[in-house]
C-alpha cells in the first residue's frame, strides 16, 4: 500500500462558478485532479486529503464531491477539515454519513493496513505575520486537538513506517518559521507530516519541505502539486 496526499481540491458546488478566477493553474482543475488521481493511485493505495475539499456550505452539497473523490482509486481515504470546509460541522455526526472508505479526522487517529494516520485542522500561530489576535482561541483549541491526535496515534500501536500526520494549516508560518505546532510534533514518533493551505508562490518558496528534524514534510496544496496526488515518502 502506497500513501498519497492532496489538499485544497476546492470543488465547486455551483456550476456557474469555478476556480478559474484564481489563475490559469485552476482552469478545469477538478477534471485534472480526477484524471491524475486515476493515473497515480492504485486500488490498494491510501489517499490523505488535507482539507478545503469543497466550497459547499451544506453537508448534502459537499457529499456530492466526497462521493466523487471516494469513487476514485484507493482502498481508503482519510481527511481533515480546512478553513473553507464550512459544510463540516460536527465530526461525530458527519462520519456516519460518509462513504465507507472515508474517515474524517479531527484530533483523532486511525490505523489502516498497518499504517497509523492522525490529523486535525491546525491554525495560524501567533508568531505568523498573518495571524490575528482574535484567532487565539481557535489556535489553542487546535493545539489541544493536535496533541490529542498524536496521543491516539501512539495508542494505536506501532505503525509500519511511523506516524503519518495530516494537517490543513502547515506547522510553519507563512515566512517558513517553526510554530508551536511543530514543537508538539517533534515530541512524537512522526514519520511524515503533510499540509496545504498555502497558495502563494512566496509561501511555497519559504515553507520547509523534505526532511525537517527527522520528519518528512510535504506541501500538498493542489495547485502546488499540479493537481496530482503526491506520493508521500518517509525518511
């Protein structure tokens, strides 16, 4: 089983609107994602989806997109919430509605074919230039959920390659500095950490990628990876 990841798929729920307004890279991006997914991912592989999955505002609208993604190759999919996933209210109420091969993570962990995946949304940290003082409460909540997810991951027992951490917000600032999230991550046996959210070229250039403090870090924003699920390679 190979592990792939993609975030920020940003599927639209209204046909009269699309992502084209955000640049050439987004033209017909949904078709590109599906085509590339079919080419890259095998039936026995696992795909981690790092949030901002759908622009839908209601769960029933987002379910159309989730079913489309879950019909694509892969034995299982896991996902975390992004800041634009307004259709995602309560995870415990959402999970029973999801396709059987999709697991929603929010401060939680799951073990699939010997691999342990844990995740939460994350948030902008106070040391980020883009942070707002009003974000402090959400930041503190997500810090707690991160620790909770990692504790659950350890409790699930050994993972073949180590713990795979799935976030939406990177554990680094928009200028590439470590955040308090990263300090928590370093205390656990995390093998890979994947994240999205960043769409600006200057963010792409500054954010850490590759091995950092023994953890393999990957930016998987759909536009950054050219709408092709990225193979996650541990150290």
